C-alpha cells in the first residue's frame, strides 16, 4: 500500500499557564499541555490515536 502525505493545520493557543492545540482537519484531535513542546508532542499522539480508531 502506498503512503500518502497530507498537510494538516495545527493550531496552538496559550491559555493561562498552559497551551491547547488541535488539528483543524481532524475532529477529535485536540490536546493540552503545560509547555508548548508538551502540547506539540501530545498532539502527535492524539492524531495517531484518532487515525488508529478510524482505521
């Protein structure tokens, strides 16, 4: 099976002492974290979980 690459839009916002993030094109792919680096890593994991659930 050939791999397909897509460009997705990650949105990050500072909220209080932490950050939130989500992917515009994937409902349910959202997360939060204490630092920007943490929310980026959490968002990668969230996307993986959503895709795994769909497949």
